[in-house]
């Protein structure tokens, strides 16, 4: 077989692979246009878009040296994906955060606190203390916690709400939970908004099956002459078991047990895509009713090019996209690209600075932003 034929055949295979990669990349970047109820597999492309980007860049470099004209395939795909790419990876080398802030600004923190490590508190009480110290070090005006566990009754065994309020110096709070998720029948598993400013309205929004991820909360907060509405949300998690995580770390298809494990993981991804779609739609409906400027904080359990991210963030500013840099990973496990925690604000808020505190006290890193409400 002539060498020229082999070269031409190899180039065609590489070219076709490049075209397919570019299509998958664009589908992943614009995955939010696909309704997860009908096109849930696209969710896998949104999760892997960054890695497909790396492959696309390799194709770009390859064709520049082999056949420059064909490098346009990758180049055009990158141009078409410019908008989503700025949400995934802002074109900013670094971002500075100053703990000392403008006296008129509003500092907001969002953090999945993973129960303040309550399950290990007896062995490692220092973790809870370090988490509280971190909050106090940044002194947010408003803190939105997800996966919060504490007591708000007369029982005081593991961590009463009064302890958190006193130690973090918050005069106002709003704790939303469903008793189906109670710890030990007296400590609740829920979401919480803490504020240094008065709350004039508090609402928990619940839908069947009335479990943890099917509820969210909002509160109207008054700062000086301004009133704004802050949402605290936690969208559907994947609920991976230890066995699932082990398989993700070292995947294989050697026996029937591996096949069953892979099916379990795919099923959990599908369930997550579908449920987050429904939850995001419900949150957006409630956001559209607000008579006040909006701030949304929470654990989205989804990436910046997802349906949930864009449904909730439509017409809003994302604090990381405005002032953050790099990949901005907020979840410490599975993959280095999982920026799944977000703070969104109305466009009449000026995002002054943003920080992700890279301290592994929870499985999520806290995120913080300083905001200024425009008078225009």
C-alpha cells in the first residue's frame, strides 16, 4: 500500500475527528440551550467542555504545523464559543481581594459548610472552630450556608443556632429545613441566611417530595435606604456512594460489577440533570416575582455552561465571571474544573471584588464578593 495513500487516509481520520470534537465542544459550551428533560446526555458534554477544549487546542497546534488551513476548524469553534468560555474561564490572569473594604459596600459569602463537620466534631472539634474563625476573618454582612446542621429548639447537644449567631456576631438569621432530613430528631439539615442587617420578609419555598433539594429560601433585607432580596439555594446533588467515587477515580469494565457501577453512576448523573432542570425553573419563576434587586447564592451542583446556571443567571452578573480568575474550582473533589458554587447579582449591583478561599475545611471552598448597589 503506497505511503501517500496511508498519509491521506490518516489525515482524513484526523480531520473528521477534529470536526466531531469541534461539534461536541460547541454542544457542551451551549448545553444550556438543550432541555435536559429531552436531551439529558448533553449534560455530560457541559461537564467535559473544558477537557474537550484542551483536545481542540491540540488539534489547532497540529494543523498549524501540518496544514494551516485546517486549523480554522478549531479556531472558528473557539470564536463561536467565546461567550460561554468567558464564563468558564475568564480572560483575567489574576484577581486581588482586599479584606479591608469600602465602608458602604455589601460583603456576601456563600458556603456549603458540610454540617460544620458535625459528624466528626467529637474527634476533631478544631475544624468547626476554624470554619467559624474563617467567617469572622472575612466579616461578611450576609452569609448563605448550605448543608447547615444545628438545633433551634431547647435541645443543646451538638451546636445550637444561638452559638453560631453569638460566635459569628450575626443578629439576624433565617433557617429553612424539612423535618424529613432531621439529625437525631432535634438537629435540622437545611439552608441558612445570616445577616447583620434587618430581615423584613422571610420565605421558604417547598415542592414535593419536600426533601432537602426541593426547597429553597429567600429573605428581603434592608441596608440603609435600600431593600434587596437574597436567595439561598442548593440544587440536586449526585449523591455518589463511596463505591461510585472509587470507580470514578479508577474506572474499568473488567467484570459485571464494574458494568453495574458504571450504570449506577450514569443513572445518578441523569437524575441530577433532570432534577436540577425542574429546580432551576422554579427558582427562576420566584426570582421574576421579586420587587427588589436580587442576589442569588448557593451550591448549584452544576457547571457554568449548564441549563441550571443559565436559567438562574439569565440577565444577572456572576461575581466570579466579573472579578475572578482561573478555573475558580469550588468543589475540592472529583475534578479540578468544578466551579459549582455561585453568587449571582442583578445588573444594578457593581461587583467590586471576589475571592474563593482555598482552605479545605469543607468539601467546598467558600466564595465571597463585595457589592455596591448603583443608584441609577
